[in-house]
C-alpha cells in the first residue's frame, strides 16, 4: 500500500503535473494540500480517468485538501476535531480496508504561523494541540493510521538549509518543534527519518532567490505512522524530480509503502 502526500499549490494550475505523477508513481492513496479550489473546480474527471476517487474539502482561492484513493474508502473526517464552523479547509481523513485490517489516513495542511508573536502563531500552536488530541484518539483504536501532509514544521536544524536565516520563522520555532515532538513521543514514527535518520531530505524549495537551483530546501511535509503502520513500513521516497518540471509546485510528493498483504 503506497501512501503519499503532496502540497500541489493550486490543483487547477498543476492538473497536468498531478495526473502525470499519478500515472507514473501509482500511489494507492494520496492526500493533497493547498488545492485552492472548491469541489466544482476540482479536476475530478481527470483524476477519475487516472483511476482515483476523490473526497474534497475545498475553499475558494486558499487552503483546501483532498483525499484520493485507488480503493474504496469511507470519509471519516472533513475537519480536524474541535474545529470552529468557519475553520479553513485544512483536514480530510479516510479509511480503507486491507487484508491486515483498517487503515486510516489523515491529510492535513497545518497553519504556517507567521509572523511569530501574532494570532497566526497562536492559531498554529492551538491547531497542533488539537492534532495531538486526535492522534491520541486514533492510537486508542490500536489500528494502522498515517497522519500525512504539509506540517509547516522543520523538526530540527537538519531539516532547513540555513537555520540562522530561519531563526525567527514559525516553521523553526522551539514551540513548533516541541509540538511536533509531542506527536512523536506518543509513539508515532516519522517515516522519512526511519529510513534516513541523518542528512538533507528536503520536500520544499521556495520559488524565490533560486532556491531549487541552489538546493536551498526545507523538510516540512511529513508522514507520521502509528506503531501498527510503522511495523509494516517497507519503503519511503521523496519525488524531487517533480520540482524541476514545468510549472511545478514548490513542494514535492513524499510517500511511504506499507506491507498489508494477508
């Protein structure tokens, strides 16, 4: 079972990139962030032609998430529990059934939080606290799950090309990193670091200042696995080639594979 996350940064602009990648990478489940579209604007026909059904939590011009699956699935959440009625579109969750039991995949677009010292940063930390509570609830089921998406957190200095330059950025604040560690301390596994504990594993390169050409990246897109999922983790990958294509997103797909065969 191949599970992927990708902040596509406008699905209407990247429909060709998305469909091409789906056909090449053949993930079983994909969660998308920053689709920047409402449901009628989502390229449903193109995605279905590639073999996927979609659940969309859209928003006009901003945010927006989607859950794509090759397999039949149940939508289990369209917002992070505890959300206000006017919460931006930042969370979608689905459940598929495998020979090894149910697998829940949450797709999240965590608030950026900049600038620090403002309500935006407070909102980021509050959102992370709600995510922590939801992770606890999922863990209580003792089932496989993956919380995947754009976390807007560089967990350590190893995950940012210039720690000094980002010292005052919400992505690298001690509070943001502490909230991320709380998730790991529940017993979740960072899929990428399980295979690559050291070194650069960037998933984002800004459009500005030649970041892609210079290799100036960040690791902010993550897949966190429950113990039951981590026990079945067999592979991970970051599809960096997508960043070098025409009209790319500033993020690239990140994926993991789980052995769920009977």
